[in-house]
C-alpha cells in the first residue's frame, strides 16, 4: 500500500469515525506478531468487511439504550461480574440494556459483539480470569486434605489420643515409619 493510499484510507476512516478502531486493531495485530505491513492490510480488510454505522443512528440508539438502562450506574465497580456477564451473554440474542448488571457491562457487550472484536474479548478478558498455575496447584493441595489433622485434634480434645493409632490410614503409618527410621539411623 502506497503512502497516498494510506492517507486516503485514514481520511475515509476519520470521516466515518472509525480511525481509532483501525489503529487499535492494527496495533493489536502487530502485538500478536503480525508484521506491520500485513497488520495494516488485515485491519483494512476487517473494517471494510464490517459496514460503518451512521453516526446519527448510533447516537439515537445509544440515547434510547440509556433511557432503557436500569442497571447499576454508580457505586463500586465490579469488573469481574461485568466481564462474566458479558461472557454469558456474548452470543445470546435479544439481550437488552436493562438486562445488564451495569452500564459498563452493557458497553463491553456492545463493543465485543462486533465481529472484529469478539475474538479479542477472549484474549483481553477471559484468559485473564482463568486461575493461575499457582492457584490451581494450591487448590489441588487443598483437595488432598482429608481432614486427618482435624480428626487427630478432635480425638486429643476428647481425651481419645490413643485411638488415633488405631484409625489412621496405613499410608500415613508407612510415611511415619520411614521418618522414624531416617531419624533413628542418624541418631
């Protein structure tokens, strides 16, 4: 694409109010590893495939939605709730502004429903909401807790400390035996 063609594209997109969209898409593509020339071409193709919405119609629609919106508009922000709501409603037809938990959730839904932005929703938000490896490992460790410590403490408190030796699992006994053998050998 020549410099003149780039200037013409920019002028057309600015007139349509879509230059910011183009730049955001182009930069996202470059960030994903697409070479700049190809990122420019893909962004142009994606915007050409999606028809521009007339500004007046968009403003009228936004005004009507604001009148219809009955969700939260003030108070503390709950971004996780909003993103989860968008995730649940991204492909659901017939969702109205009044269904949204907040104005922010409604705005996110409208933005990420646009074909060129839908995939980005999953990389921008959903991936970040997945638990980290450390959280998964911690959760797995918590699930392995079978309550042995609590049972032993309860028996001690009840004065039944000697009962623990008769009920503890064989696997635990083997572990304790190995520990005492190692300790005894070094003593």
